C-alpha cells in the first residue's frame, strides 16, 4: 500500500518533493497508526462488500472498518457475521491473485465475537488487521482486549485493537477523570496491540441531544471540544506514554463522486483552484476542511469517515508541506542536539530545537506516510489530482 498510489507515477512526481513510502499490514505499529489516514466505515451486511473494498482501494482508501455495531440493526448481526466470513474468503482469493487490499478491521459488539469470527474465517483471517472495540472503558474494554489476545494466539497472527472512546462516563464531568485514568491503565497493558484510539463524537453529542450543523466543527461544540482536549491530555502525550488518537467522524456528504467532473475535464490544476474551493464550500465541505485542520492542531491524526467523498480531502490535508518538512529536518539535524534557536529556511519563523523536537518527529513520520509536497503544490492541487478520473 501507498498513499496516492492510485495516481500515475508521472503525476506523483509533479506533486511530491518526497513521495509517500510503501507499507504493508506487517509494517511497524507506529507506521500503521500514522498511515491509517481516512478510515472508511462500511456496514458488514453489504452484499458486495468484497467488491466495494476493492473499488475503494483503487480510489486511494488505505484503511476500512467493516461494522457489526451501530451501522447495522440489532436483528442483522448474525447475517452480518455470515456475510463477513464469506466476503473475507473472496478478498483472500483476490489478494492471492495479486489484488491490493487496505488495512481491514471489524467493529464488533461483544468480546465473544472476536475469537468466533477469527475461527470462522480460517485462512482468510490473514487479510484482517484487527478489531474496533466500541464504547471502551476500563471495565468494558478489558474483556475485549483479552478476547483479542485469545484470538491472536489461536490464529498465530498479529491483530490490532482500536478502542472507541464514546461512553457517557467519559463525557460527564464528574466521572471523566476517573474514566480516563482507567482507560489509560488498561490500554497501557496492551500497548503493543492498541494501534490507535478513536473518538466517538456522535455518541458524545447524543448524550445531550446535540448535532452539529454542516458549517460547524466538533471544536465549535464546547462540551465535545472539552472531551477531545482531555483525551489528548491524558492519552495523546508525546513523551512515549501516549497513543495515536484519531479525528471524529464528519456526518455530511452532499458532495457526490462526480461533482468535480466539469472542472477536471477542463484543467487538472491551478487554473480552476478558486472554482474548486468555492465548489467545496458550496457542497458543505468547508466545515470538513476546517475540522481536519483543527484535528491536527489539537493533536489528532487521521479521521473516521462514513462516505468515500471524505477520503481525498483528509489525505490531501495530511500531506506534509515543503515548509513543514524543511523546518522539521532542520530541527532534527544531529548538530542541533544541544538545543538552541534558529531561523527557519523560509525566514518567516524561529525554530526552537528542544520545544519543537516532538512536533518535528511527528511531522517526519507523517511525511513518510503521506509524502512531502513540492514547494509550489498545495491542498487544491493534491485534492484535484486525487479526484481526476484515471
């Protein structure tokens, strides 16, 4: 897998100063956590799920969650499990024939589903990267992690967990600190298997009967913003104790797949930049773009997505700019180990070596996963290229 790998090599060369690196499901956890990018959710009951997975892979999706929880009805769970087992068999056949697949995760409802699904998948489990664990707290989450360990031993394959932080105990002020402390203790005991922590902001809003409008981000809803800040404070630290925390879902998707067709027929790049930007805003995407930027500013990496149209904006805004890369590499030069302050090579800021070191390390990890844009390439060029029909 490679971000922007669905683009032609010649096109990638025009976009990137440093292209994204290739990675596989067997890559180190730190690489995979950053490379998750836009994680696309899909109901596990879709009858052509294997075809859907392959189609989205061809469009640049690198991680997917196949959901047996909130995305399907209570009466559809057994059918969803049967469909998953069948569809993973088809995916295994396709991959054995050379087809590319994204990182695949299953969102379960109960701990017992984990070893049961792994057993039923048989050989096809080698196409599974792990499980998403809903409504995670210390008490509720531990049985899921124990079940994951059991399943991993049974199949002899590394399986990751992605707990979802969405419980009312985490939202309510009187129980938040204790809940966060319990979660921190629990996931610390399974550090090698917890790939990322995911935020369930829709559930947070539900607890108070709220729903943000398409022109508002999660950070405009103060009760939600306060939870995000506390989660990052406790669980997202850059001192070696933290985890990757992913951005919340964006609910709106009036942007349809062919929205860009007229512009792209005329010109793939700079001539239509302002029209493209206006079209994004017109189709309720301005809120998404602002939220992606605020996710990163608040310490989150990647994003949960429920519609394919969200993937390209998330990935385009994940590419490291040439200026960011220049600053990060300057800060991390061996001769800077003693600290100090230096003027950036862009001559527009001061880089403080010790305070900015953790930021620089994270930036270079993102540069490996998403690449570094050329000096004259920005978000619009990257997004337009991603949406240009092959």
